[in-house]
C-alpha cells in the first residue's frame, strides 16, 4: 500500500506492506483522512512518532472478525488500551499507561490506504453523513468531551480561546447548551466563518475588555500562551478547560490560578456516538470548515496548506 511516513525528520511517500489485522481487529480501507493540529505538532517532534501519522479518518471495513461489519463505513476511536492494568479496569482505557494511539504513538495511522483498529474502537457512520462530514467525527467528539467533563448551564458565560478547527467545533457544541458563547482569535476570516454559526466572535485585541468575565473558558489555541490568556478571562472560582497539546514548554507563573481559586480541567478525546448523532441531526456545521480536500498524489501540498493562516480542516483522499 501507499502511505505517508514520518521518519523523525520529514514526511515521505512510502510503499509499505498492507497491515495484517489482529484477531480482534478490523482492516479498514481509508477513504479520507484529516490533518489535525496534533499531526503538525508531531512533525515538530511531539510524541516522538516514527511511522504513519493521522488519526482522523473515515473508511470501509474490508475484513473483520464480525461479518456484519464488512462493507460498513466507519470511523474509529484512536486509543488502544491494554485492557488489563488498574487504569483500564477502572474504565479509563484512554488513559492506559501502555496504550497505543492511532497515528500518534505506537500504531500506524490514517495517512495510508489501509489501517487496522480493534473492532470495539469502530463506529458505523449513518448513511446520511457524507465522508466530508464524517472525517470531523474525532474532532467533534473531542469538542463533545467539554460538556461531558464540565457542566454548562443555560445562561452561563463561556469563552473559547482560539479560532481553528477545534475551536469551531467546541463553540458549536457549547452553543447547544448556552446562548452566551464568545470566541476569541487572531484571524479575522476564520472568526467571520465561526461567527456565521451564531456565536459571538472577538479579536485578540479585545481580550483585556473581558478580563475575569467568564464562568468557563475553553482553551483551544494550541499555544503555550493560551493558558495565561484563559486565566485572564475566567472569573474567580471559574473553570478553565485545557484542550491544547503542543511541542514546547510553558513558562508562566500559575499564581493567579491559586489566588482566584480557578479549577483546571484537562479534556482530550470524547464520545464518538454523541458526535455522530449531532452530525446525523445536522446540529453541527462542518462544511464551511473543510478548507480543501487533496488527492493522495498532492499530499505534500495538503500538509503545506494545513500550516497556512486561514485554513481550517485539510483532508487527503486515499481511495
């Protein structure tokens, strides 16, 4: 099969053997794979991956231990826990210390014609959801994890820091729960698109005017500067939800978190079933945030485009 391979220094097109599925795994023919901010951080050294990146995908099952899955269009949860340790026995498999993670750690990912995943990780995509929307499932699930971890009440004042693809999904998910969602970012064009979903948007230059104004701040900047900015926006005894991962260090005095008694909540992967339900009901808009789809032969341009200011989701078609 053809694949996009990261050797620790750069991405390469590589011919690799088609993966052989394990006893409890399915072999999936990838249709579409999305480029995520995490993928770009991996290219900077995050997680030390040597292999095929990519964890946002939609594909068709070609082989599986459950015959009813064969031919089904699927998306897949990315964490593969050991299932035996104390963390797994508590039902916290996505935090298993020895887990592998599709396209991120110890498991070749979605920028290839085929991938394998445990059957229990797979979710069938409803017929009414096109590939171009289904490829957002993993990202949208991560957004759905925010209200799963933090209670959002109607009328609660919420800020989303960042103007990228994750921020666009988080803002829409939270807008289903409160009428007071405010998105802060630096890119006017991106903010304009996010604003069309019905949430309020603000340039970064307006942050000072909203100091200590929000009950909850969701930090989606992908930058070390995000947490200090969130600490300025949240009210005393409010909550900050951290979504960003990045290759680099945060150098900031966290004293304001102590003085204002701020609750910090980490939030990562989320519920695929909830995300697929929202997509099927068309309660979440994805089309404006799919900037471009590239054929596999133009994969290099796809990654270049993903880094450009103004781009949201870039996807690569592998079938």
